[in-house]
C-alpha cells in the first residue's frame, strides 16, 4: 500500500506516496473506521505531497464523501486537511470537498503542513464557537 498511517491522541495522519488509487484510499478509511480511536478523532491529516498520480474519479469522490458524511453523524466537527504540493490534485478532490463541507465535517487543502496541522488542531480557536456557527448554518455566533 502506498501510504503510512500514524495516530495522535486527537486524529490520524496519512502520508501517501507514488501512484495512489481510490481503492487504496478506501483501504485506509476502512482501517480508520475499524479503529476505536476514530470515535474520538477530531481530524484526518492527509499528506499528498509525495503522490505522483492520484486516481480518485468522480464516483469514488462521491462514495468517500457519503461514507464520511454518514460518520459525521456520530463524530461531528471532524476536519479533513489535505496537504498538497500545488493545484495538480484540485480536480481529484473537488467533489469530495464540496460534498463533505455540506456535512458537519469540514475539509480544506493546504500547501503548508504547519498550517494544516494548526487548522486540524484548532489552534487559536474555540470549538464551541465552531459548533454554534455550524448549527446556525455558517452564520456568525
């Protein structure tokens, strides 16, 4: 498998490399959801900087967003951060990002690992405020 997994006490880190297929990302997701730590995770940090090709067609983006969207019911407010080298994976992530951001989860792309980690860890933020904003449909507190 072209990925490595590591856990922190608040989430999961995946580092992908080489040619990556949607089937391999589903394998990683299955490991995540099969682990009890996923029940208390607040983020997924997905590092794609060493990926040479990402095969994540529309159907797979929709399927993954549906699975994660269902999980958002029991684990709300998870953040999914993709660390990308540049804009080469924009099309491969576009629909997933649009769909997952319609749930209680939020997802973004970053080119800077530290910025992605800060966002995932909610450094400098109040999670109660985020929860209230989401319940108000994105309107301010």
